[in-house]
C-alpha cells in the first residue's frame, strides 16, 4: 500500500514514499523504457532509498491512482534564493497515455508554488519523447531552447528540449 496522501487530485495523488515502496520504485526505475528517458545511469537498489531521495534539494513523491502505484515525480536542483527548481517524472509503462503524468505535473506545480514558494520550474525532455513534451505543454510549460547532443543514452548522444514555466502569481 502506498504511503499517506500528501496532495490529492481528481485522478492522481502525490504520496509520501514509504520503505514498502522501494522495491516498486527500483523495479520501475531500472526498466530500460523508464530509465532511458530519465537519464538513469545508475541502478536503483531494492534495499533502500536512492541517494538522491535523501538529498535536501530533492522532494520526491510516489504517484498513486485508485490506491495503486503508477509512477514517481520529483523536484530537484532546487534553488530557493532564486525561487526555481527542475522537475522530473516517470509513469509506469502500464499506466501511460492515461493522463497520469499530466495530472501529476499539475499537482507538483501547485505544491511548488503554494508550499515551497517557487516561482519557476524547468524541465529537460530527450529528443523523441513527444509524450513528455506534451505533458509539459499541457501544463503551461514553454519550449525555450535545445541542448544539442547533451545526454549520452545507450551509446548515442541525444538532444534535449528545454521547457520552463513561470508562475503568474510569483512573477515580477
């Protein structure tokens, strides 16, 4: 059973990560089709939290739908003095194309603004990951550039599209 609900939407909840979730997170994060689009270069362990979850600049949530685990999202590279952070997310391949990521990013945005007082979020999307680009664009993110041959994935260098979102409530 996933941890307690931290923030709830109509279709998806952001939940606290519990030790009982570690095996699920490791299994999914180690899947080639998940890690390939998240720059996952290091294996996740089934025995405990990944080191980055213990980082003070990272806030991670388990995604849950109808009480079932369906993915993971996180804020990282948080810079409170500048009011910004990067976001990342992945959805269990069995739950893709069902609006899970779009709903999760919406909840993560609200949390970032309302509770962390962030004003800007940014994300990088590997070339070819049109579904992730669509998730961001559906949530008001703007494509603002490209990093050419920026990531080494499966032996090939990939471009990444840069996206950003600026909170209207906090701009200025």
